[in-house]
């Protein structure tokens, strides 16, 4: 095992660990989900603009590709709004567990997007998620709104991931991430006056602690892991990357239990359902390797 591989392997684990903090910051920051996403997209856009390579690569984007990325950026924005809405309405564990149902949505939507046949083992794994979600929904009655938002968030995440898989052939990953995020910031900025008119009680002024958390949130959970992941994917396999990425919900839920004692608000049915989903998530890469259906590396934006 060469040194470049070892370095990339452990750096990718750092990336996944940092992504595990996204939900924690979503809980720590007191702003509501709309204002939180607005600030995060704005700060992230500014940080990305400080990367010299971005300015050079942006000049290579064709107009047709640009408009496609703008459209995907709207979906990314909807995903983040629903994801952090799920955290605010429920908690970190519920939001991340819903996010782990991506396999179900991918098994149904990917064949439709890429015009290929449905793969039986993917459909089977996807269907196994359904009874798990029933258990979670049934035993988490106080969090129904959060669960619904979490599933909507996962649906949008699946859509933009599949679209980005197509876009990776048209332009560089750094361009994709910047344009999609800055699109979300511009759209939210445009509708902010109307939003504040409808929701006049909304607080848009972050506290000193929130400002620090927003900067750390945007830098450590978006820009840093994204940049590192691009380096890592040059040296490690898709299989290694995908199985490592499955640790994100585990890290996030673990942090939620340690920092916020969320286990006190969750019932046994939630844990059974979560374990069923995690089993599907971890089994999936082995089955993909067995049947030779490894996917291309996704464009990773992070939660």
C-alpha cells in the first residue's frame, strides 16, 4: 500500500468526519432553516471565490452548462432548506436517518435518469428501507413533520446527485459546486424581502456565537472537505470512498447523542428502524462490488 493511497484514505475519513458535523451546526445555530441556509450559501460562495483555481476554471463553462447548473442549484437549495427544517422540527438523529434512505430513492430514480434497466438487488435493498421508515414514523409521532421534511430532503438530494453525475462530464467539480451554491444564495436573497414580509418575526441577525458557527460551518463542513475529497478521489477507489461515506450518519447521530442527549427523546422503534437502514447502507457497497455495478464518483457538496 503506497504512501499516497494511505494519505488519501485517511484524509477521506477526515472529510466524512467533518461532514458529520453539518447536522450538529444546524442544531447549534439559532437561526431558522431559511436564514441559516441563506448565510451558509453566502459565506461558502465568498470562501470559494478566494480559491484562485476557481476563477480560471469558471471561464471554461459554456452557457448551456451554466443554465443547467443554475437549475440544479435550485434543487440543492430546496434540499438544504428541507434538511435543516427537519433538524429544527425534529432532531439530528431523525434528519440523518431519513437521509440514509437515499438508497431507496436511487434504486427507483437512477434507472429513469440514465435510461437503464432496473437492477433487482438495488430495488430489493431499497424496499427494505420502507418497513424501517414505518417503524421510525410509527414510534416517533412527535416528529412527523421533521420526518416528512427529512424524506423530502432526501428526495431532492437524490435528484441533484443524479443530475450532477451527468454534469461532471461537462465541467469541473469546483465549477459545479460554486455555481449551484451561489445560485441558491442569489435566489434566497431575491425572495428574502417577501419572506420577511410574510414572516416579520423572523430574526435575521445572528448572535456572536452564531457568526462563529456559521463561518466554521461553511468552511469546515463545505469548502475544506470538498477540496480534500477531490484530492482523495485521485488515489482511492470508488468502492473505498462510497463505503467510507456511509459513516457520515453514524458520526452525526453519535455526536447528537453525546452533545444533546437525543437518546432521551427516542424510542426503541426508532433504533430498530435506524439499524435496519444502516444495515442496508453498509451491505449495499458489498453487493455492488459483487455484481460489478460500481457507480462513478458523485459530486460531493456535503449536507
